[in-house]
């Protein structure tokens, strides 16, 4: 009789162990040592574990992208100095590791018009549309400098950066506004002036002699004095505008 009871106790112990573990994991509790006892057999301990873990700030930001956007909406330039940006991009620009989905090794000549149409987002959106924290603003100078060639001062073509045409238009406007406000430098082409350009001996600025047609009394245009209007056409025009002629 004792043998069957001992076997039933072992079966109940095996069944109760995963059930108790699931209850302990999902129940909010403080860190403590959980001890399980079998009716027959030695006792065993699960050890000291903390089954109550609060979600991290990074996980909460990934689950709620709207909250992340709200943080950098007023000051989008703070995102480029945050740990999130350094973890994701490092020292590279936001478009460095981007490659658009296309067939073959040669990308298309033009980027897509837009990545977001209403509530629908295309596959593999552009470097600006894929990150909610990357916000184009004329005061976000560090972000704008990533899209400007440091040698020529021109904005990179969207086929190189992969930015969609909608965001490229916003980017060009932000760069122009930043240059107008003095936040970004702009290069003026160097022109070498020669001494002849400032001299008074040049034909364009020197003393010009009077033309012969003005001194002789002839008309300025030679063909103008030879034109004789048709009398019939003149009479027709006079008859048409008779009421308006005085």
C-alpha cells in the first residue's frame, strides 16, 4: 500500500512543479526563495529569483514610437547626441548603410516619390522615413551636414543617399533656410578681376563718337525712311477708328 502512495506522490510532484513555476512567474512578487515540498520525497528549492521585471526605457521607446517622437519633436538635434543614435549609427551618417530593395546590382535612376502614403508604409523605407527620431529642421545642422558635400557645398543626389523625393524636397528647403539664417556656410565662386575691367579706356565705357546719321539728319534706321504705307490700308484703318480719331 505504501508503494502506490509513494508513486502517486511523485506524479503529483512532477505535475505541480511546472504549474507552480508558471504561477510564480506571472504573479507580481518581491525577490525571495521559493521552496517546493513533495508529499513523499526530499524538498528542493528554486533559488532566489526576481520574477517582477520592469520594462526598460529603450524597450518602452521601441514599443511606443510616438513617445520617442514627442521627446525630440521640439529639439530634434538632441537625438544626434543621444546614446540611441550612437548605438544605431555610430559615427556614420544615417544613410551610410542604406540600400533600397531593387532587382539586380544597379539601383534605379530615381528614388521613390514617398515612403509613407496614408497609413501604409512601403518596404524598406528611406533613411529619414525609417527612423521616427530623424526630423529635418533648419536648426538641426548636424543632420543637414550629413547630406552636404564638404568639398563642393552641394546637397547629395537622392540616388546616393536613398532619400525619397518628398523628404529630399523638405531637405533642400531646410538647407536653404539654414544658409539664409547663417547656420550653414555657402561657397561663392571666386572670380579674378583684371585691370582692364576697371579702366576708362575700354570701348564700352570710353568716349563714343557721335554717329553720322544724327549729324546728317537721316533716320536712325535706314529702312525706316524707305517705308511707304499703302493708301488703301491707311484709309481702311481711318474708317474703322473714325469715332475714336479727333
